[in-house]
């Protein structure tokens, strides 16, 4: 953090010298693997480089060198032998240091460090006979009130590869003597061999006295388990050849059904966990709270892992689109090019599967009705080949999938005329452009007369709409006559579990998807009275419409003096929602509403709270659209 | 009346009678086939669904599932006395919009499971009742009383098609 | 949620270095230049973590921790004590009055962040 150009120049010169010396040392070590002087020299270079790098603001460099140095510490204290793979990796690490000094990305360092770590662990494990160490963790009784969090230490142990972590409650005093503010739970865990004392000390920072090593066998004293298990500890060379991360070769196919089942189980776990957390909080017993927090962290980890397993890139269905465009091009006699952007964007596999048909229908429509013939296009000065673009991109907790064609665009006047003819809108009704175009999604908009061979079959536009709504998504349509049309599908990343913000409105509790929450402010006193117009808030210089949930939900009674406004956003638009109270955030397992409540657009689903009651989940895109529409109406 | 193919219709057992659970609504005696009945619950905390029709005003938690609560008194045009200590929720399995669903049905009191002779079913008399005839399968007899068999399929289909007449009027600050 | 850290030190340069480092890592920082000001700040709005020096005018680090721990709302808020290498006796005292641990001065930003992240989780 030192801003000193002269010092910086000095540092760069010194760093150059050190890296050159480091490289020379590593190359020399190749043929003289046991040379202590060379090893010490490499270690010294690394150490100096790390120290000065940290002082001159190269945080990423210092962090990388720190771990690199740890590996060489093992070489220096003799627990790791210098080997070919180690030198190769170290040379690569040296190259990475040069790249970092030149301002390169720290990202490739992660893999290098993982490989170095694996090498070191394998090496030291071999040296120590691969015997794990059992440790006991017993915190001081006042740890909780001093702000210590046992979970952080346990997490750190887990990161080191600790297994079999289990709580011990034998120390609990009898209930009469129990002080609920004191911690009496201890834990036991197994540490893999090769964890250095320095790493352990880092994990036990400020809790050094809590660590007790139960079985720490002397190197070589423990029975090597290789014969018993049939799995030899990997040699250093093998470990270098096969890095610890699973690569393509280590993939496993799992049936989708099992994944669904697993997701259901995780959902149940999360609900049970919420109940436990609720009970624990009400009991005020810190022991119980500690265990509940532990379980909460486990459940969260489990949820994230399970959801990540289910995430699938859009690319998995793109193949079908390419084939379809080829077929359409043949059948219609039009030259069509398919462009795909963001095919690496991932969505829950259920969402992807359900999306394939609607997107294909939209493509058929675009190819059939949107794109003109080659002659027509050329006459308009456009290239003869029409283009359909499928673009996927992340947008907050949502994924935006756009289907764009460069055809003739939608004819708003004709859509309007047909809407009136079909009774979808009144003859006098004025609709915003976006809403007018959305009429094409209504059941009954298409007529038999305009059904053609290609787009008249299978799903209709109303089915597209229904599917997207089922996925808790929304559709926007835009069009520029002569230049093309775009249909944007906005979809949630996942269907199963979200982080929710629990709020209270007139004694009833509701959940708002946390990803959509931008901020929370106090409702200004002059806006507290219902009916005070205009219903706009000035938030950081921008006017944001707000909805009174009490009014929207037709709740009884009057609001208290300290209402809060939860500002939520969908796409670029935002709306404030007034609530009586913020209760907190919690994991929310989304349960679909039954068909009986399918018309309740305000809610996207429901969830079960810790105390077993049901809370409705607000549908943010719907509320935002509603708030914006009302604002436009009032402005008009 | 349409054919008796649906899940909510009673099926005859070997003796020619139908196993039905009898219960009270709006002071009247009603019966539903036990085949669709999953369990009977004491009243639980109900979450109101704002702006929902009176027919399906809330949600309850039935063993970890979110289940809508339906009040048959609305489509059957019956008076609605407040809940008391006899109030129960009958959890039934129905097919709604081709989706197998679980629904809680409010009962003012649940009597017993009994066998009702299907040969003795009568059509709804044209006069004397206010019940919409399209929502009634027929009238049977139980312990010297008349018992009405509501047509759940017809009632729920009508609601799903938006014809129950119980949709709330759209207010200024109310989403469609 | 962004965590707030109360930084207590009478040296403006130390305060500045610590604050900049913490803010850079996404924490909110409240500064106080002695124990008395720190106590007032903590009473006004409870921080998530406190980092305090020992030698300060008005109320020193040990005195501040003692007074802070007397507040009922202080339970669960970790206090990190800053000391120099020569003050071993004072470290033990700090732990006894309610600090969760100490850091030895001087330290660099890397060390500070790794300690704070260990405490903040």
C-alpha cells in the first residue's frame, strides 16, 4: 500500500534479480536434488520476494508466494524430497510469478498451488506412513461471548481435509449447573497426514489453546495402511501426473431422476434445518445454537453442491437448434444463419429441458413469419441470408435468453386489429407497445387461416407463454419494423431453493427472493399515509414507484409508524414494496402453488417456515411490472 | 351428467354400497368417497392468500407439503358459520388441470365412514334446495337423513375455468 | 451483509492504513482515536468486530475492553488487541478482560486481512 514510484522501481529491479536467481536455483536442483545450499537459496529467494512483494502492494503475488514457499518449507525440513515433478511445477510457478509481476491474472496460480499442495501432501504422507492424526478441539467456555465462532475453526479444518468431525457432549454440566452462555461442546476430528503445524496454527488463530493432538505418530511408526486397503499412497510422481481435481476422465453419469430425488431430500433438509434454527434461537441455549449453526452451514453447502450438479450449460440444447435451422432453411427455401452467444451460460437442468420446445417454436415462427425471402431482403438492402440469434446471459439471479431475428419485425397495427377482432382487447383500449406485442402470446390469437405448415403445428405461442410462466419466468417482446424482432425470456437460475428475505405485513409473513432485493430503506414519514400521492420515492436521485403491500394484500388494520421499503429489481426496473417489518433472511425451498391459485400473479410460490407455517413468495418481476404500469398510468 | 370415470366419483364395492365419509357443511349432511381421502386433520394455522377467491382462501402445511384449503360452502351457496371445536380439514387427492393434487377441504364436523347404497341415490329435487344442481352428484340416505354427494370434479373444474363466481373484483391496487 | 469494524488507535497513520485495508476488502469501518470515543461509538452502534490499540490517551485498550464487556450487548463481538512484541504481560491481561486475541505490531495488510477474515468467518 505504499505509493512511492522510486521504491516501486527499486522493487522491480530487485524482483527481477530474485526471480532470475530462483530460476537458476531450480534448474541447478534438477541435477543435484539433495544440495542443501541450493534448497536454502531457493527458499531464501522466495521468502524475500514474498516479503517485498507484500510491502509494495502486490497482494496476489504475496499470497501466491506464501503458498509456494510453504511447499519449499517441506523440502527444507526434509519431509518432501526434490523430485522431477516438483522442479517442473516450481518452474511453472516461477513463470507465473513473472506474469504476476507484469500485472497478469492470478487465476492460473490456483491450479499450480493445488498441484503443489497435492505433491507435498503425497510426499509428506509417504514420509509419515500416511497415518492421519486425531485431534480434539475444546474451546474456552467463554469463547462465544468473546465473539469466537467455532464454526470458522471447523471450516478451516475441513479446508485442510479434516474428516470425521464430530461433536462431544460429554463435558456438558448437569442442567442445574448449565450456564447457557458458555460453550461446553468439544469436537474430535481426523486430520490427513502432511498438514504442517503452521497451517494448523493459522486455523486455530486466537484459539491455540483449544487444539489437542490425540494421536500424532512419529514418522514411520504407524502401520502403513496400504496392504490393508489395497490402495497404495500415491508416489510423488504419480501425484504430479494425476492432479487432485477431477478432470474429464473422472466424470460420472448420474440419472436425472436421482438428482431430482437428491434435490427433494436437500429441500427437506433445509426445511428441517430452518425448524431447528428457529427452535434453537427461541431456546437461547448457545450450545444448541452452535449445533444449529453447524447444521445450517452443512445444509447450505449441501444445497450449493447439489444445485451446482444440476446446472447445465445452454450448449446442451443448442445442437437441436442447429438442426432445426438447417431443416427450416430447406423447407422454406430461405438462407438462414444461426448465431449462438453465451452458450456456456448455465441453468438448472429442469429449466433447460423445459425451454427447448418453446425456443424451437419461437425459432420456427421467426424463420417462417419474421425472415423475408432472399429477394425481398436484397430489395430492402439487407443481406440475402437472414440471421437468427440465440443469446444467453446472466442478469442477477436470472438468466436472460433472447431470440433475435433480423427479419421484417412485428406489425403492431395488424396485431392490434387482430386483438380487437379476437376480443382480446377493446376497440378503444390503448396499450403500450410492449403489451400490444405480447398479445401474440395469448391463447386464441392465432387463427387457423394463418397457420402454416411449419409454425402451425405442435406448441403454439400460448404454450410458450405458459411454459415460461411455469418456470417462474417472464417474456418481453420488442420489434423494429423492417429490422427484426426480439423475444426476451427472463428465467430464474434455479427452481428449487433460493435465499429469501422474510418480511411481515399486517401480521402475515411473506418471502422476497433476496437476489432481487437491492436495498431496504425506512419509509419517509410524509409517505406513510396511504393515499398520499404521488406514490414515488426518491432513491439516490432516482424516482422509484412503490407499492403498499398492505393495500395490495387488502390487509386489516393500519400500518405502524416505522414501515420499511424493500426496493426490488427485475431487469433494469425497480419498485419499492412497503412492509411493516423485516424479519431476516433464510433459505427458502420453493413449493409451487396449486392450480387453484394459478391466477394469483402476485406470488410465485410458497415455502414452509421454521415454525411450520406457510409463507407466500412474492413474484418480483410481476410486482415490478405492475408498479411501473401504474406509474405510467398515473403519469398519463 | 357425464360418465363416472373420474377419480372423485365413488366406485362401487362388492356389496354394491360405496364407502363414504359423512361430514357437515352449512348445517347440511354431505359425503365424499373414502377412496380420495388421505387423512383428516384438526384445524392448523392457515396462511391467507391475499386476493384469492373465497373458495380457496388459504394454504396449509400438510406434512411438509403446501396444500390449498378449499371451502365447498362457497360454490354450494351455503351459509358459512365461523370455525369451532368440531371443525376439521379433510385432505383429499384430486386431479386439477391434469395435475395430481392434494387439497384440504373444510368440514364443520366429520361424522364417520359408512357404506352408502348406490342404488338408493336420487337426483336433486328441482325445488326446495339452493344448491347449484351441476355441483351435486345425487342424494343418498344415511341414518334416516338425506346426504348430499357433491361433485368435486365439477366444482373444481368450474373454479379452474374461472366460473365459480367467487373471483374477487379487480381493485385499483390489485394484480389481475 | 457488510460487516462493520471499529478501529481504535490514537495514531492517525495506523488508523488510516488499517481502515484502507479493511475497506478495500469490503468491510465498513468506524474509527475512534481513544478508548472513550470507541466506547461511545460502540454504544451508539454495535460493530461486528473491534480492533484496538493499547496505549491511548483518556482510556487505554485494556480499560476500553473492560468497559465494553460490561455492556450487555457486547457478548459475541470479537475484540482484537494490538500490541508490540515487548508487551507479553499485557496480552494475557487483554485476553483476561475479554479480547479474543491479539496481533503484534508491526503487521502488513496481508496479515491484518487474514486475521480479520479468520475472526469474521
